C-alpha cells in the first residue's frame, strides 16, 4: 500500500481506503471532484492513500443557515453566557469601553433566561451607553432591543406607526420601550452601517472556515439580500472563486427578486452569470410567514404564557398565497419560514393553492398536530428542521408554551413515519451549528422533550447529508456513491466531533481539524 500524498482528482487514481460507520471496508476513487468508483477494495497493483481504517462519512450539508451573518457575528458582542439583566448590562458596559465602533451590536440576547422573562428597556441600556447606538439582537434573530440613540438613527419615535408584520413595543403611556419585534427590528437594524463589499466577502470566507471545521462541505444561506442582493451575490461569487471551504446555495428574499422594488430579471442574470453551479448557486426564494417562539412572535393556536398573545403573521393569508403562487408560476422554489402551528396551516394552504407544493420547502414547522403531519406528507414539500434548537432554547420553549406543549416540539419521527421528506440543518449563527450536537439531540432528545420522537443515529446522519442535498435541489449528492460529489470526512474511531480527522471537498482537503 502506498502512503503517497493525495493525488489530483483529475488523475482518477485510487486514493481512499477506510470503513463505513457499520465497519464495512470501503475504497473509492475520485475524478473531476466526484466519486468515480466505490468498492470494497481497490484493484490489485494500484497505489492509493491508506486511511488506516478511518471511518468515512459524506460531508455534512447545512441546508438552512445564514452565512454572511455567521461571519459578521464573529466580531460582535456575544451575550450567550449572560443569564441576568445585570450580566447583560455589565457585558455591554465592558464592551463599550474597549471598542470604539460607531454602533454597538450584540448577538444572542435572550430575555427568557431572566427570572421574570421580561425584556430590557431602552432606559436601562441608556444608563450604560447613551453616546452611540446600541442594538441587542435576540438569539432567534426575530427581535431586538435598541437604546434611544439607535431609535434616533432609524428615525423612529413615539409617533412612528408599527410596520406591517412587526411591532414597536410601547409602555402603557404609549412610549417606546426599545423592544422591536419582526419588521420593526428589521427597520432599526437596517439603520446600522452596512458592511463594505470586502467585509461581505471576508464574512463568507470566515463562515466557510468555521463550518469546514465541523465537517460541513455545503451550506445554504436562507436570507440572501438582507443588506443588498446584488452586493451579497457578488460576495458569494467572489468567495467561491477565492476558495471558500464550503459549497454555497443561496435563497434570496422574495421581495428582492419579485417585489415591486426587486431586481430586474436581466440584472439578476448578470449577477449570477459565471457562478459555477456545483460550488455556488442561487437555489430559490425565501419568505417569512411568522416569527419565533422565544420572542412570542410565532403564530400559534392558543396563547404564549409570557405575553398572552398568539404571535405575529408577517403577511395576511391572501397575500402569502399570492406570493407563493407568483413564485411558482415563475419557476422558483420557495422556502417558507413557519414555526407556529397557526402559521403552518396557512403556509400549507398557500402551497396547495400553488398547484405544485412539492417544489417548495417548509422551514422549521416546530409545532405540528397529527393532522398537520399527515397533510405535509400528502403535499410533499421538503421539511427542514434544526434539532440543535432543543439543546439551546429548551428553557425558552418551556417558558413560552409550558412544559406539556413544549415537549411536543419538532416531531422528527412522526414526519418520517408519515413519509414526509425531512432534512436537518442548524440556522446558524443563532446556534453554534455543530451537526453532532444536532445528531445527539435527535437521537436522544433533551430532558423535557417527548422521547417518542427520537430517531436512530444512521437516520440522523442521512438527514444531515443526502436528505439535505435533496432539500437544496441537489438530489443524488451527500452520498459516497459513484457520480456524487467527492465530499467526505474521516474519523479516527466512532464518528464524533472528538474523533474527526480531516474534511475533504471534491477530493481536495479543505481542513485538517487536528491543526
């Protein structure tokens, strides 16, 4: 056996020899970045790289995340370790003293960790930082708290009406508290300085490095166009040309393509021209139908325990239906964010009305009845779930929904049993995004969540690989099989984060996790 360095994939030489998770011996060769031959042993007399019995898995595919925000958030104040109001304010004060940025933006703020589950207010933040704008983004990405300076920068005051699909929270006297929900949060966030073109590209490259460390070889951005569609598409294209460590799939916000101020078809064609579809591709459009559980903005049947409300629909049902029908007629696959059961019924109504529900995706679908599970299976849209949420946000779900209803969140096994096309992902950066955390949470759900929805490890891995490829519109990928991408990971023993050795994309090593 030869221990020569990895050969160029174009030579089609044998180079892989290891085992599958079941322990079955495996050998494979690569040509043009794809598996050419997969067999139990290499031919006699052919040199190859001996993987020394390593376990080999396909590269993970994170079919729902936010790539540029992941890279940008690495440079912001992280509040994930703060569990009290005082801890948040102390962290903010320390950060403001050490950083002179014109805006202070924090991430992973979570009021449900506080004893009273009540948000901080602008006045509390003002007492710590008043000389520049401050924005504390909720960990679910659907809400934030701003200080007075940030509201001024966004031209928002007590007389500003709530935007459609959002709320500026006010006290009993009608004064803004600084709490921003959904579209109100987006308005103030948009007033912050936009990243430069180079910063956007660097963010994609940084995010790719971080994900490759976790065995991810393909990632799907689920909100392309947050700042500017043209600039973001250019950043993704440039990052892919500069050797981004992951393949890129992009879902543009519906309004940036089909809205009244959306990009023209000719401009979109020009922006995507030259993208190598294997490594970077505009895959579809994204719509938000409701909010999130942690901020009590998911549209649910019943009420949230902390607010007494039933959440927020981003669009009226008739408008949502028209948007999905228009996208379908123009050939776009639509991915729709829906977390609450009330919202999910409306999303299924709209997809059914489109006449082609199977060409679309439902993102999250966290609260589902038996009837909804069966209906999803019959309609056939791809369902993408994030099992890591149970690990990171379980406290929030119990506070907002109560222990009994919260226990039923994320019905993986029920969906699979009904025949629904299901895949897994992370939604990073709101969670760290290690696929092994998600696998563990789906194989053994954390305490307080219905164990009847547990699935086996082999199935969980498949949902993070081959099934995620299908959700992205890449059927036949995410496999160790002839013709599939030669994206794979090697492990020194039983696959886990601790035993991972190297990650390869297209047969070329993209990251050695031991370094």
